[in-house]
């Protein structure tokens, strides 16, 4: 049994979790700052980092208590070191270093995008704490249900990426956003339609009552490229909002049409890439992966199995950090004490390592 403490502070959630063997969640505590940042219509970096400082210690303490484990029970401490907001990342990394050093535990720096992918391997906790009681989101056979290669669509407020995953720790980025990420576009359009922040859930709720065919909004296909672009779509909505001027704005129809346009591009580009690279499965992850229309359309329009985490594990959390860390730990990777935050960190395979990271013992079941 390998218990890992995970810490996540890349943006505006302060989170800590204890996960066993990269799968079973013993605890997963998240302190959200949504109410704090709602007044700004988006995340205010300075405010976020200050709130992390206030929350990090009690959140870690709560995660340990909920998991009913002691420091001696842990095998390692894992923390997100990028990508994300520099000030926010620093709080988590420094907390993780302090715990690891004080307890004599290995330190593992984890890529935030990689962590989102590994949310698909997690199981929910049992009532009252303890190990997971349900099989992973991937299916009844647990990890055996995951057949590589898989195509991962990571969609969140800061990221929209297509990642080809040929094995644990082996990644190839096929495409990413050229401008706004999908979640960022949802937030901006949510503000345009005065639906509030965060825009994703607000637009999804409004879209339930709208006609997705009411407005012919643009789709940026970008030829044969696997990249994404949503700035043109956002601008088209802005122009329509301005065109209505003093007339009543058809908010629900605009919301439904916008959501349909985003989902159409995400699904079609993912489907094309899956066919081109002949993958076995498609994995969804990130906050936008909680969108019901995206889940439904991806499953209906693809001939491949489509897997995604429970909604509670789509948004930022620390269980996914600890889950991803297990596979790096098993592969023998350890981060050095000089681990630093990298706000624009890219997702790479284990063959390319962060500064200070070393292999202490390469196991056969790792990457």
C-alpha cells in the first residue's frame, strides 16, 4: 500500500488529499475561492495567493484527519509545480517541501495537466473516510480497462489540449489552444451575457432553456490542425450582444448556441485525432469535462469508449495530484529540493524531467 499526500494550489483552489496506490481516495479536501473572485469576474492572482497562505495549513490538516492516517503512514508528498499562477504555485510547493523535509519523505513535483488526466484513474471515497469503494471511472475492471494508446482531451479555464498518451508518463501533445482556452471562453461569454462567474456552469444552466440553432456562430476548424481557437467565437457573441442594443437580449438562445459551437469543435477535433492516431480510448478531463453536452456528444459521435471522471474530480483537486504522483513514484522519479514553480510548464514524458528530478530506481511497472 502506497499512500501519497497531494497538494494543489495552481489557481484559486487550495486542496489536499491522501490517495492509496494512485486509485483509492482516502480524503480529498478543497477550499474554493469562487465567492471571493466572483466580484472581479475572474481570478485575481494576488488575492488568490494570499488566500492560499491562509488556507493551506488547515486544509492539509483536515485532509490528514479525514484520511485517518499519520505522517508515518505516508510514502511521499506530491505537489503541483506548474502550469498555473506563480504566486499560488509557490504556496503549495513551499508547503510540500516543508512537510517532505520535516518528515523525511520523498518530494514529487507534478504537472497540473498530467494530474487532470489521472483523475480518470481515481475512485470516490467510502462514507466516513477510508479507501475508495467504487471502481475507477474507467470501468468495472479498474486499471485493466484502460488500454493504451489513449487520446486525452484536457479542457479547463486555462488549458485546451489534445494529448496522445502511449503509456504511463509517455505523452505527445497533438494540439492546444492558439488563444482562449475553452473554459476561458465560457467565462468571458458568461460575463458578456451577464450570467455571472464562473461562466461554464452558468452558461450550461441557461443553455438548457435555449435553442442551440438560434444563432449560426462560427467554428474555427483550422484545416487539418489539431489546435483550437475560440477568440473568433467569443468576438462573434460580443458583436451580437452589441447589435441588440436596447432590445431584450436572447440570453438563453445565445448561451445554447455558444455552448453548441464550443462542444462541436472539441468533439470533432478529438474524433479526427483519435481516428488519425488509432487510439483505443478517449479520456476527458479538466473543469469543462463536467459539461453534460460535451460528455453526451463525445460518446454519441465517437465509436471509441469515452471515459471521464466524476464531476467532483473534473475541477482542480489534490486527489488527482496524488494519483498522478503514484505512477511517477513507482517509476522511481523523485524531485530535488531545488524544485521551483514553472507557471508555463508544458506536459512532457518522463524522459524529459524537471530541474533537480532524478531516477532513484526504475521499476518495470512505471513509465
